[in-house]
C-alpha cells in the first residue's frame, strides 16, 4: 500500500540562509538500528530558526566525519564555538560558546533533489496511486552549513542609531522629492545586434 503524501505541501524548512540560535552540539559514534557502534563519527548541532517563514522551528545540522566532509564540518563547528583539536571537546566547546554569546549564528538550508532510493520510491508510488504523469520533484531539506553569510545584527546602540538617523535625514533632505535617477537603470537592448560587442 502506498504512503499517503500531501503533494501540495511546500518543502519545509524554507531554503535559504537563516538566522538561528544554537542549542547544543556533539560529535559521537553513530549506532545501527540494534544500537551497536558503527565506527563512524557524526557531528550534530541543534538550532532553532530565529527568522524567516519557519522561525521557531527546530533544525539539526548533521554530517558524518570523513575525508570528504571533514573540512566543511570543521568550518561549521568552529563557527559555533568548537576550538578545534579533538572532536571530543565539541559538546563542551559549543556549550561554553552558547553561554558566552547567546548562540546567535546562521544556518544554510538547501533543498537537494533526490532521484533514487527508498524514500523516493515511496514518493513515486504515492503519486502514481492517484495521479497520471510524472511525480513532482522530491527534495531532501538539508541543513548544509552553520555560520556562513552575514553575521547576525545586534540591536543598535543609541549613539550609532542617532548618527545613522542623522545621515539618512540629511541624505533624504538633499534628495528632496525627486524621482530616482534614470542613469543607473540598465536599458534593455532591442535585440542582440544592439549589443556593442
């Protein structure tokens, strides 16, 4: 029997680079379904989205540490307080960083299209049960990295805000009610013969 899937539901969390609050992190050996260690180390960091359409949602950044992924995992872990050296300090380092900073960071969410595997097969089976034609794309919502993009903004100090407000008032007064200048708007070429190169 096919799994019931709502194909109209948007993929969540929304793709993008979002502010977040780090809760905790760990690097430990993964276990199989029977609870036996596999010999593979995984890094995991739990965060709460702090902006965007999914604000408040819990998201987990997780990846297996291996030769291919270790550089990127290291960058993400260092962005949230890991001091480097040994993965055994990940939990304590992140905990100390969260206590010191409040845990504000960023998380990148990517939607990666999946075209094979058990979950993809379930997706397709559910589609073909009630629909004709090809199924819509199936996405894995991956928490791809931590601490990338612009740093989180802080609430402005009274002096900084006053200076910025003064600068904006002066600029707006000089500009008056004039429409935006037209010389910085690119002109559309009629066809490729109009392009000068």
